């Protein structure tokens, strides 16, 4: 699960980030609202942890921007403001939950898990065509045939399965799997797509990874010959 923390208090952001990493999450941190909005707009995150009081774009404005792009990414809003009107403003801006500072990290984790469950992000299996991906074991299955995926193969396959027939550009896959600031290049995506195609074929899957020039990749179910 990939989480973006948008928080201008660097010490707090780092503390939250390290805690969530220790719980198995993939975490990225930005320290201002404008950059946070740009990152969030990529649509590659499973959850946004968003501070309210920031210079430039505040949390309310970032949440509104995210929702204006028709992104359904869950938003956990953090703030020192505990008044009813502040909570209402946050929820109306597009936040899914409103956590008041100071908070216990255990409460933060409970909120994160609850929001991910609500979005269906913690199901055990993704299915497309005659093929499924077991999220607990990173195993690609088709009937009685199964094959384990490497970490990067798993991340890409999961992203493709979640998106189905929607095209994913190489840039978006790079940001999702390698990270927004990674030095990885588009050739990395092409190589791993090749690996996945071979593994799908090896288990008799009827799922095909299709490439469309300049648009990216999507999944299709092969018709019967």
C-alpha cells in the first residue's frame, strides 16, 4: 500500500513516515500543499495523510483539488483545529476522516487501516479473466497453475489488475512502483511488463497486457479462438 504524507512539520512527517514504514507501508513525504497536490494528482497512492495548516495551499484546498480531479483516493486529514466547524469544513472539502493533533500513532494506524478497508484495498485477491493475484503470497494463479512474482512484478500486476481496462502510462507506473523521485526510467517498466507477459503465458492465463502507443498498458481477456 502506497501512502503520501503531506505535512509541513518535517519532524512530525518523518515520525509518521517511519512508523507507517515499520508497519509495511510504502511511504512518500512532501512538505507543502502545492507539491502535495501535484503528487496526489498522479492517482498512484492508496491513501493521503494531509495536514490542514500549511503555507501556500492549505489542506482544505489540496483536498478540494484532489476531488476536482475525480480522484477517490481516501484522505486522512490531520489538524490542531478541533472545532466542529473545522471538522465540517474538512469533510466538505473531501476528507474521509479528521484526526486531531496531538494523536497517538496507534490511533493513526487504526484510521489508516479503516480507510483502506473501506476502499476495498485490503481484499485478499484480485481477479481478471481466468486469473487471480493472491495479495498475501504475491502468487499469480490460473486454475491449478500458479507462479510467484518478484516484488516489482507484484506491484505492477496489482496496479494493472486494479485498473483493468483503463490505460496506465509508463510514467504513472514508474511513480507508483518505483516512486515519484526514483531514477528508474521507462525501460524498467518495459522489462517488467515482458516478465509478466511470460509468466501469464506460463500458467495458461487468458489475460493479456496490451500496449497502446503513447497511452500505456491495460489488461484484456483473450477471446476463444
